[in-house]
C-alpha cells in the first residue's frame, strides 16, 4: 500500500533495524521501545488491522505468532516471560494501520496495560 510506513519498511524503502525476515513477514526493533526488548513483527501482506484478516489469512496469522515465539526464544526471554500485543483500531491503541505484533520483554509487565 502506497505511503504505509510498515510497507515502506518491509520493502526496505525506509531503513530499520531488521532482526528477522522471511517470505511472509519482517521483524524489526521498535523505534519507540516500551521495554528493553521491543520487536515488531509485520506481515509482508498489507492488512490494515486484525479486523481485516479473513479465514484466508489463517496460516499467515499462525506464522506471525510462531515468529514471535521464535524471536522470544532467540532473545532468551521464554523462561522469564514476555508479552505479545496486537493493537486494533483507534480505541485499541493502533497508530500504524498495518497489522503488526509487538514482542515486549525484559521488564515486568503490569496488568491492566495502558
């Protein structure tokens, strides 16, 4: 999608600290980290939000979650725990309208968030 920040990062039009990529997604360091480890996992396919995913995206959604899990293992935070977040829509705190998952770790996570 033209002008989408994350599409531009995925296409490498905009530079970012990429920590993982494959044929379905790209993961990079968040520019405004909310934890010592804050990685965004973004599908290469543009979906505005989770609301826009369909049953045709089932395998992609599973892949994104498994990628978060893989990255948590690589960062050594599985035993201490981590948080996975998908913000959806304005009231859900979404600021970039391209589906993305946050991997947050390295500090205690409080509840309720926000």
